[in-house]
């Protein structure tokens, strides 16, 4: 067979089901981290999964900053605390009280922190696919985040994304050069349990939207008649 073609490319039904289970049971983890270290071979698999994400023009704009030193974690946590306070002040009184009760990071508890960044100049000024949509390099780095997030779930590891932090504070805490854009700070580790539903859903912050309300047909149009696909979504 042609060596450029994947052999045995089809997923078995079991493999397919495993992928969907991984997607459905992935959670944003904040408060359930255990201190157990992550074995290097597991961490290597996660980073390799991230590195196999799609990227605009095959730019691979990411770098991966691993954070295991408690002192560095403390700096990141201090940056979070500042931003968290600022954010709390922006909700109305009722919302602010609920917001303050939410656990929104596991920076100190998770054994590993990981900052995924984007080098926007990595492959020069002209990139296939980015000319008219300049944010595509950032979106590529987000694809790396999601690959890692799902791979971690398959490794029975939790991941939590912490975006309540100013980019420049994160740069300062991690020594990231000004030309490099931080994209995601992730907390990674073994967990005591995974919640069945998003914590913000359980807390009554927001519900999951009905998928059928988000699907349109042949443009921004609703279907007036029967639509079997919509029934299949319920
Ligand atoms: C870009 C981005 C940024 C953040 C998040 C996610 C994403 C995609 N989420 C997690 C978010 O709250 C969570 O994904 C949703 O509530 C849905 O829950 P599950 O991920 O399905 O558990 C998140 N969670 C948190 O506790 N602190 C945070 O700062 C952030 N920031």
C-alpha cells in the first residue's frame, strides 16, 4: 500500500464510542486535584497530543511552559487573585456573591501547571490561511489546548483552564518574552472525581443550551417544516 496513506484507517465502533465518551466526560477541573505527580511518559503523551493539533499553514505556533515549582505557582496564583478580585467587582451584587463562591482555579493544588503560548511570528509574516483571518494562529494554539484536554481525560487526568489573569502578569510570572502571546494556563493532575456536569451548570450560573436552537439551515434561517435532524438532536 501507498506509504503516505494511513493503514487500517477506520475506527472500530468501540474506538468511536471511546472518543465520544472522552468528549462527553471531559470536565473543567478546579477543586478536585490530588497531589500525585504525573509520570513523565504520561506528560510526554499529553504534550505530543497537543503538538499534533491542526495549525494554520502548519505553523505550529505553540510552546509549552511546564510549571512544577511551588514558588512559580505562587506567582501565577497571585496574578489570578488580583484579576479575580477585579472580576468580582464587575458583577451586580447578587451575581458577585455567587461568583465569589465559585472555585475557579486549582493553580496551587494541581501538580503540574502548563502555559500554552503562541509565537505569532514563528514562520514569518505570510502564513497560508492567516492573511485574511489574522487570529488563526491563536485559534491553532487553542486547538492544541483542546487536544491536550481530551488526551488528559483519556489518561484519567483532570485539566482546568484559568483565564482569570492578566496576560502581562502571566508573562511576568513565567518570564515570557513580550513577542510571545500566552494563550492558556492549564492546571493538570489526577483528580478525586470528575463531576457529571459542568460546575457552572450545577451552580445555576448558566444552563446547557439546547443544541437544536443553535443549528441553522442553508444560512441564518430556521426550518419551518419538519426536520428529522433536529428531532435526532433531542
Ligand atoms: C477559553 C476558556 C477559558 C476558561 C474556561 C474554559 C475555556 C474554554 N473555563 C472552563 C469553563 O468554565 C468550562 O469549560 C465550562 O463551564 C463548561 O464546563 P466543562 O468544561 O464542560 O466542565 C474556566 N474555568 C475556570 O474555573 N476558570 C477560568 O478562568 C476558566 N477559563
